[in-house]
C-alpha cells in the first residue's frame, strides 16, 4: 500500500507542477501580448523623410559632372556610395564618364524633381526618384531628359548610403 501512496503522491505533485508551469506561461504571455507593438519603421514619417532627403541631396551629386571633372573629384561622390554600386560607379567614372566628358566637353546637371519611398526598414530603403538631366556639349544648346530611378539605400553606422541604382525609364 505504501507504493500506491507514493505513486499517488508523485502524480499529485506532477499535476501541481504542471498547473504551476501552465499558469506561469499564461501570465508571461499575458504580459508580453499586452505590450503595444513598436511602430513599424515604414510608418515613421521622420525615417521616410530622411531617406527622401538623402536621395534628393546625393543623387544629383553622383549623377552630375562637368568637363573639368577629375579622379580627385570622386572622393566626395564615392563617400555617398557603398557595396557593389560603389565599385561599379568608380569603374564607370574612370573608364568612361571622365574621359568622355573631357574629350567632348559635356556638362551634365541632374536635378531630383520628385522622390518617394518604395520601401523602408531599419537598415534598408528603396526610393523612387524622378530626375531631370540637362546635358550641354561644348557650345551647343542643352538637351534635357527625364528619368525615373530606383535607388537602394543601406544604413551604415547611422548614415544612409546608396547601394544600388536602377534606371526605370521615362516617367
């Protein structure tokens, strides 16, 4: 009979322990679920405006050039870029844009007319920018073009840097 009492005592103890664990988990879930969820980054107007301002300010710097451009001028431009786009930009500027701008005396001035956030998270953003470009070759009259560009940004140590550049054609 003592073995039976020990078994029943053990069963009662296990049931009490199970109830205590279930009550503790339920209370913990109640506390966790009753906290308000943090506001999604995409809903933060300040973050959205910040990435738009970065594109409005930095995209014209990256896209504009004059016949006097040199490799020394790339430093401030490349400080705005990161990743694969940085490497591609440096190569294109050195191999194509700088020599052609000097040889044909081309001045290209880019202006962001409009920009809007496509997506944003804590460390990544995509901004669609509408860009007007005025190109002047020597003494000829300027030609204008309009383009849409999807700019990918990444947050590096608190600064938004351009990591991709995808032309989307005319708006």
